[in-house]
C-alpha cells in the first residue's frame, strides 16, 4: 500500500487541453500496476492540445505493459499508428478503441503525409511513436516523426523509459525548427545515458 501511495504521488495531473479517457477505477488499476512493477512517472505535461510523443529507448515488449499502466494511471487518451490491414472487420473496432490510427505504408504520399493530415484534422490529439520503429538495440532513429511534427506544427514530447531510475520520464516539449540535422542531436541528447529495459 505504501508503494502504491508513493507512485500515486508521482503521477502528474493532466492539464485541461490534454485528451482524457477512463475513470477513477481505471486510474487506480494503472497506479497499482506501476506500483507492482516498482516504476513511477516523472515530469509534467505541457498544456497543449496537440502533441507528438516520441518514446525511447524501446527495447522490450514489457515497454508496452508499462506504457499501458502509465496511460491508465494518468487517464490519458493516447493514439498510435498501426498498419491499415489490422483494421479489419474482426479486430478493427478494438484497434480503434485502444487508440489505433490506420496508416497505409505503401500509399504514394507516404505515411508522413497521412499522419500530418490526422494531426491537422483532429482538434485534440496525443500521438505516440517510437522513433527507432524497432526493439533492436542501438537502432538509428527514423526521421518520419520529425517531419510529421514539423509539417503539422505540433510540438514533440520526448518520453524515456529509464531502467536505472525505474521511471517513465516526460521531458519538456520540443519545437521542430525544420533543420533535422541540427535538431536531432538536441533531441537524442535528452536520452544520453538512459538505458531501456533490455539495454
């Protein structure tokens, strides 16, 4: 119980503009899940109606379980990208309920243009992406997330899974300047020394 109270005290309150879902019970489950895992949430949310979150390092399937616990603890409504073929008549409704956004990777305009359209169309959205796009250790980041954020004029919210601190850390929002080569080292510097679950 003590552990749960300690984690609960570290769960930030969402500002008014952040999209929400869930209730008191689902938040309790999320807080309890984090407490059982011995993890906590660090940092504050910016009061911005649109955010593109990048989550790194992504090295384990357990990242998803911890992420879900954090989402429920916060009462946050998260959107994520998934291949359009997963949105079939059998499980498509479930994918959308969880926050899935279909993307046709083979489309002529590419995934970036599709996501930019979603970001521009939705009045309030919290979209989470893994910049490396894989759980492979040391995999380089792909540039898609950056071009999505810059084209849609949406700030990037860096989030880290920090194994040593046993914390999901929220950093200050980052405004893309359009100069990817200059901005990428600044973003990656935030994650310097941070080890993922399987690093």
